C-alpha cells in the first residue's frame, strides 16, 4: 500500500496535468504556443507582445466565426 505522501504527490501531479489540459482546451495556452512557433520558425524577428497577440487572436475569431464553438 502506497504511503499517504506518495498518494498526495501523485494527486498533485495529476491535478497539474489536468490543469494544463484544461488550459489547452480553453485556448489559454495559445500565446505560449505562438511564442514557441515563433522561436522555431522566425528566430530573427521580434514576436508580437501578448496584448497584440490576443487582440489579433480575438479579431480572427470574429472574422471567421465558423472556427469556434460559440
């Protein structure tokens, strides 16, 4: 039988993983994914700031409403 410390550690790890999955589903990780893409494919240029990224992201959703659920 695992110790209570091991169980709590496993629960904590599972909760963190579930939180990251949830963030991905609701789109909260979009800017992080953009920065990673930018680092890999556009290394010599400055990425958009977070505020500008979200402004464009929301505008894109407004001009292409079929690309979102609601």
